[in-house]
């Protein structure tokens, strides 16, 4: 039986180029401008309908939580995309420096969120444990759960 080949892929090695800011990267689905190749003619509406948007709520506390959460989504997405690039380019010092910066920014955003609202990860709880007394420092139950329909 002869094997038929339907196609042969040629994948060029990605090179470092222009990158999007974190907000644009999350909307485009990539941090790298040269990888932003829309294949369908569609409006550039971005992430409409996604929980990654700040709602028009009258509650300033909720709005502040959503804005901080959106910043966390943006920096986490950019760091993940950059980490994927570094999987194939581990010697790229510019990318490594940017990843270090993004990870520090992520850590700071998570810390601020935990101090103002509630911890999002176990790592966020360390300072709360040190500063808190008794059961009040164990505050996972303070934030809404994802299955309750809330992103923040």
C-alpha cells in the first residue's frame, strides 16, 4: 500500500521582533506582532463578551476588582506567550529580561490584589498569614467562586 501525503508543513523559526503591549496582546491572542495573522475577515472587536472586560457597574469596589483582575490577566497572558517563545529561544537575553520584568509585575499585582481583596493563589497568602491573626488570615472564601459566574 502506497502512503499518500496530503501536505508537508514548513514552519519557519520565529525571530524576536516588535511586541504588543499587554492589553493589546490579550486582545490579539499573541504578544508578537508578526504572529498576528488574522485568517478570517472579522471585525477587530477583541474580546467582546469575555469576562476579561471591566463591566459598567455602579459598585466602585467591584469595578476596582475587575480592573486589577484585568491587569493580572494581561500580564499573565503576555508572560505565558513569552515563556513559549523562550522554550525555543532560551538564549535570547532580551526575552529573558522581559520575562523577569513581567514575572515581577505579576507578583506585585497579585500581592496588591490579595491585600485589597482576597488571595488568588496560595503564594499570595504568605504575607496575609504573617500579617493576620487567627482565622481571619485564611480568607479563600472572601472572593466569588468561578462557578458562581464571577471572574472577580
